[in-house]
């Protein structure tokens, strides 16, 4: 896969991820832990079917023998699934998204500390500009009630888990590359996405009672589980083989912009002038980083899977 195609697919991933907030606002009766349980359960069901089709009958045996790195990644996915939906039930979509915008900075720091990556100045500048744009977009939303602050505290677990997961996936990719030709099979990191869904569903099931979701709610949550989680999460694991961890996180900021757009189109929330100007800053950071990366990358490497951030 070329770097350009990987970037395009990552944009598609963020578009799908961004639908959670607006869909959640149209639920009738499901609340809190029940929302998280059903979304994760439908996610797990979709992944079971997809991975069984992709891997064949041997998939279940491979899952039982999965190494620790797959389980660690699965735990990260489980935290991301659970914390995001719980945070949405406690505070606004804007507060959740602005907290998640810390992801690129945390990912860059994790990659620097744990993987000893040297990040170019343009990447640090892009992270700073994008984070500033997010803060500008939702600056007025940062002051809220104690419940709102609790929601933001829970939401903070999402960028921490995401940064850990992207760094872990990148480390695993480097490990596989170093031992290429040794005869050892690479761990199936797609299995971690399913494990995360199962962990999230099992952890929230006891807290989801009594179930109150209507048929309308179950339809929306099934849609979220399949198209907002299962499909994009499978894609992003594959993209982690091509895109560096900080670049994945930086492109992931598009979820914030798409989330605002979905809220405008699907819930009648017209973005303010500060949201539009802040969004322009984020887009400038993302586009600038990609164009500078393409310009500084040697011509021979522009179509190879390996790329510098």
C-alpha cells in the first residue's frame, strides 16, 4: 500500500469514527453503560463474522493462542471503546472531542520515549497548531459542571489508550521487520480489535441492567457497532503497518472536524465562528504536514510502504 492511499483510507476511518456523537444523541431510552454494552456487543458480533470469513476455521484456535502483545492491544481497544461512550453520556460531544485531541501529542511523546523516534520539527509544529485549533474551537466548552468535568476525565483515558495502542502497533511492526525471514509467524493484531470489543462488552454488561433500549435504539447501536467501530478499527490496524504512530494520531484529529459537521447536519447544531476558524487551523496543520512530508521524502520512497512522518 502506498503512503498516499494509506492517508486516504485513514481519512475514511475518521469519517466513520465521527458518527458516534450525533447517533448517540438520537437514542430514545438507552443510557450510559447500556449504550456502551450494546455498541461493543454489536461490534464484537460483526468482528467475529468478518474475522472468521477472513481467517477461516483456524481463527478461533489462533485467538486462543494469541501472544501477550495481542492481549495488551486488545485491552487498549477495550478502554477506548468503553471510555469514549461513557464520556459522551456525561458531557458534551465537544468536551469529549477536545479531550481526545490530546492524542497526537501523547502519541508523539510515547513514540519518542518508548520507541526513541526522532520527530521532525514540522510534526511538532503541526501537533501544536492542530491542538491550538482544537482548543480554540471548544474553548468555551471547557468550563462545565462537575459531571461535565468527570466526563472529560473519563474521556482522557481514550487518548492515553490510543497513544499506547499506536505505539504498541508500531513497535510490533518494527519487531516483525527485524525478524523477517526467521520463520516465526507475525501475531494477528486484528484479533486484538475483537478482544477489545469482548472486554468492553463483558465489563459493562453487569452495569447495563436494567436494559431499557428500544428497537430504535438497538438499530442505531448495531449501526455504530458495525460501521463506526468494526470496519474502521480493522482498517486502522492495517494502516498501522504503513503510517507511523504519530501520523495516525495526527490524522485522527479529523474525527473532531467531521464530528462537528455531523452534529450540524444531523442534530441542527450550527458551528460557531470560533469552530470554523479553529477547524481551519486543524486542516492547515494536517495538510501542511502531509505536503511537507511528501516534498521532503526522497522520490524513490514516495510509493513504498515505509515513510517518514
